[in-house]
């Protein structure tokens, strides 16, 4: 045997993160229907990752079952509509465990609808922008309170220790989002004051000092990056 023995990298199927989320929920060992998974996602991972539709859940379950990572059985009870429940297979549990330990750490994708509307603030007036921010703060406060309540009531089950930790992180995340949003009120006024100095064409369109001048920002940043390498 060589002194420099090579070990294979841990492998797992190439699946979207939504598939891993479904497998992860089943990895707690309980048989769940698609509706169960939908409800559980809504009050757990929905606060920080994914709140699926029922059709999405069943689509993932069908795919995972075809791959041998999930298995199902029908439950028939007298006087009750039959239902199908799903459980993770040994291969599925091994796969999601390997993925959770060895998958690369990805940069979160932020799609912030309120900030997109702030970015388009030149098409609006400051008071309306502030109203949007206030509505956003109200939404985040409601989510923060719900996440806190769910975290509190998940403490009765020791097996939910890590989901509870994630819910408590979600509470802190929403608190941070609320604080960041409150800072926008003064910044909206500052941006509006600066915007008043912008030049406009005869048709009312913005007239930049130089067409395509936004490219200079990109060039400056790229230059700084090259200098830092």
C-alpha cells in the first residue's frame, strides 16, 4: 500500500436544496404525509429557507422515492380517507447526512422586494417609500413573533433541539431586519435631498453626467480587486 493512500471524497446525489430539505425533515424518523411536510415546513424551515406549496412537496417526494431515498406506504382506516405516508430509507438518511456535512457552503441568495423598490425610489416620493418600509417592519415583526412562539413551544421535545436553535436564529435575523429597516427612514430623506440635485432632460428623464457612467463604478471596484490580489 502506498504511503500516500488516497481516500475518495464523500459522495452524494446531485439534488436541489429543496430535495435535501424534504429528506432532512424525514430524517427525524417520523412517517409523514405530504401535507404533514408542508405544515411542518411552514412553521420551521419556512422562517429561514423554504415555504413550499403542497404540489412542490409531493413532486419532491415522488422524485426521491424513484431514487430509492424515500419509501411510502398507504394507510387505510375505516371511515377515513386513505392517505400515503413517507419515510426516509437508509440510503436517503446516509445521503442527506453526507450532504449536510460535506456540501460547499453557499452564499445565501437575497431577493429583497422592498429593497428593489427602494432602489427604484427615483420613481416615487419619500413619504410613500417610508410607508413601504413601515409595512415591511410590520411584516417582519409578525414573523419574528411567530418564530419566537414556535421556538418556545418546540423546547418540549429534546429531538428538536437543533430546529429550535434555528428558529431562535430566525428571531435574531428578523430583529436585525427590523433594525436595518428603521435606519432607512433617515436615509430616504438623505437620498431624496441628493436626488433633487440630479439633472433631467426636457422629457423629464434622468440625464447622467456621462451616459453609461455607472460602468466607472464597476471599473473602480475591479481595479481595487486586482490591486488586492
